[in-house]
C-alpha cells in the first residue's frame, strides 16, 4: 500500500493530463486519483480531461464524494460524484 500525500496524487493527475492531451480529445473520460487529505485514500474520481483542467485551476483540488467533509480545505463546488476544494488563504 503506497502512502501518497494530496500533492503527490495531484502531481500524478497532472502527469496523466499532460500525457492524455497528446493522445486524446479533451472530452475523453479519465479516472483521476482523489486529492483529499487522507494519505491512505485510493478513491478515483471520473471526469473528462476538460472538466478536470477547468475545475482544478490554481489551488483547487478534486476529491471523491464524501471526502470533502474530512478535508481541511473549503468546498467551492459540489457535484454528484465529487467535490472541488480550495485552500483557505489567511490575510496577514
């Protein structure tokens, strides 16, 4: 069992996107790894390449349905099978 931090799973998802863009259309459906805070998470989230790119811009991450409640980040979008979370920025 591999322990992966959310940033590691996000890097894997980004690498998948980079490769997929060279061989697939943006409407291709892919299984992305959940980017939640849980190191043992093995869930996947199914989105098109275009949906993943649009929804995870900047500091946003995709998490499996039900994983957002245990995540320290704020939920900015809820869909049927996944949520989009974003790091809260604290003003200094």
